[in-house]
C-alpha cells in the first residue's frame, strides 16, 4: 500500500495461545482465531500470504454458504488464480485520504498460514454460551464510539454496525444502556459493535454518506449474512462472571500506523477455519463467505469495568492459555461475522480511520456487558459444565 506499507508481520510461536471451547484452541495473544468449520479438500500448503494466525477451531461455527444463496459470488472465478483487476474500479478517496486497500492486500485463502491448536487441560472450561442478536437488520449505524470517545459524534470517523442494545451512540451511559430495548434474545441488553464492510463498487445511500466520503469510506454498506456471538471458556481454568457494564475492546483501529501489538482480528473464509490472515483480506472460492473472527481479551483484574487505555483492566491469556497472576478468567467473547462479498481484489474493504487506508490489520470490535446478572450466571454455568447453550 505504497508509503503506508507496514513492516512484515512475524509472530514467534511462543506467543500463540490456545482457544478454550470444546477442544479448540484459544486465541493467540497476537492474533485472534477463526472458528472451526469443515475443511474442504485443498491442495498442499502453498505458503503464507500474511501473518500466522492464532490457535483456534470452533465446531459451532456456521457451515459454508450455499453457492446458490450468494448473489455476489463470481461463478467463473478460479480461487487458485491471482486476484483479478476489477473492470469497474472502486470509488476513489477524496484528496488527503490515505490510499488503499491495494491489490496485494487481497490473497487467496488457500495461501493463508495454517492455524495451530492446543487442547485444553482437565481443569479447563469447555462449554459455550451464545447470544442471538441478529445481523443489524434495523440498520443501527453511527460513526461514534462511546467507550473510547464518549460524547463525541463521529468520534470513530468510520461507521459501526450495532447489534444488541438499541440505544448505543456517542452519549451512551450505563443508565441509558440499562433502560434500552435490545435485538438480543433472553433479555441481553449488551451492545456489540464493529466497523462495517463495504462493497466499494456500490452506492452509499445512507444518511451518513457525505461524512463517510469525507473520511474516505466509500461504497455500499454490506450487512453480515450471519453474526455469531459466542462466549467461550478458558483452557486452564473455570470462568467467573463478568461484572455488569464491563467495557472490552479488541484489535487496534490504528494498527497500520501504531504497529501490530494489538492487531488481533482474523480474516478467513467459511470452510477454511484451519487457515487465516491478520494482515490480508481473503479471496474466497465460490460459495464460501468472507469471515471476520474477533476474539476479545478475557483475563479480568477482578475490580475495574474500564481503564484509562481501555485495555489494562482486561487482558489476553498467556501463551499457555492461563491468565496472568492476579487475573481471573471470564467468558471470552468471540464474534464471527460472515459476508457475501465479491471474489476480486480491491472490491471490498472494512471501514477505517482516514489515515489507515482500509488496512485489514485495523479491524476491531467493542463490547459492553449489560446482561442481567442471572443471564450472566447462566452463561458461566454452561461454560464451566462443558455444555453448549
């Protein structure tokens, strides 16, 4: 991506962590992990096209999409061929906006590094708890982020999808969140949000189109076909309940310029859960959906619901999956977002800050726990008893 190209991503093996639920490995401290789905027959490993993904694998992940249900799939596309140039070039960013993504940011999923798996110990918590909140069918969008920029409208300079709490915006407080309606089942009032994906050849007809264009985010917003919200265990211990109003962030929206220390989002395709990128967008074969897998930190300090940098109060497990001394394991949130997107280089991108150039390493997500206490206790019980709820 020209002058903004980041340094090569190298992750030592000792930084990998194991995923917890039902035998899959926990997310690595430098990368999150995609969910497990059935692996299709594929040719021998052709080498990495990006950063080594973390350990993972989740048998509850959605199966590959039906090709007939994917209107954006290119039936003539050969996934083993180099990315093609789009005959209809995407809209260009306004002057002063970082360029990107570049053609070499898009790589065949079969060239992605293989993920690694570590089995949980006998003392681990193997169960899962899912919250069903929809895919933002009510189009709850805004460019705010009340966790990191409270009270600031357009504080994110990119559009977020929201599911769960229906009132989340720049001015949200614990009190307003607790008084809201929700799209989730079981009375889960939590708010889950992430930057939108765009088809860069589409037309942005949203109310925020002018501001989005000024921030360099162009094209039509593509809602996920599925949004799997799952809470998982820890491979070395039981989990304890999250406190209500705990704020948790994952990834780094400015990783293209900040560096990769917090770049943990994982990009893969349905049916290819054993392969994933952090620093590339995947080109998926016909009938397979682009997937974003967003694993959140899960080792809580036992006291605080937030911290000055929004990270110190809850961190990722260590390389062996255990929480650092003085930390307690809470249910680990994993978001798996699946999309029908064109199998062409530069045809799609995630929204980003203007200077980040739609770099895939900038993917991130945010969560505030507003579950009623009894629902959180149910989640903890399911996880610690090894059940799937």
